[in-house]
């Protein structure tokens, strides 16, 4: 089994497109409202585009109108890592794939969304692959 945490940048560049590499391995952000899964309501499971680990489900996806796919919970807490991020002059919580430590997006809390957790996992479409059920 591949230990995705040992994959070098050069190897990631071979596996990913330049756009995927920028977001997943350089903590980039895709522009709002352009990601392929922003408004997707297809039932299924969203996996890490870098390593294939199942991360989110359509049942926890909600329409946040923020411009990126939004989930109120991951598939399981141990699938992701949450890490304090002070880049760009903001204090945010970065969300990474626990298996390969690729960047997925950020999580915000207390925004008042009518969801069970009041959390918004704001995830780049390009970090995910949807497998319809
Ligand atoms: Zn991953």
C-alpha cells in the first residue's frame, strides 16, 4: 500500500494536473463559483483527488451560496486533519486529507447556517472526485 505522505513533489506533479497540484499541494484556492461540484446535488461520495480516500458524502453537502462545495461534516472525523492557518492575514482552520496531507479547503463555524453542526467545510472542487452512487 502506498504511503501517500512519502510522495515527493516531483511525484505529485506527475500524478496531478498543474491546477490540482497548486490547490492540493500548495494550498491554493480555486476561484469561487467555477468549481465543477459547487452546485452539484448528485448523490454519492467525494474522495480526495490526490489519494482516493473517501472524505465527504452528498448527504452532508448543503447549499451555502459561498461559491464552493460546502459540507456540514466530513464522512468521518479521522478522514481529515484540521490545522490553524494564519496565511493571507486571516486566522482560519485549514482542512487537509488525513491520508496524504493534501489541502482541501477551510472549515468555518458559527455562521448561522441551518445545518446540524453550524460548520461549513468549504472545499475546493478540484480537491475532490465525486463517485455517484
Ligand atoms: Zn488524500
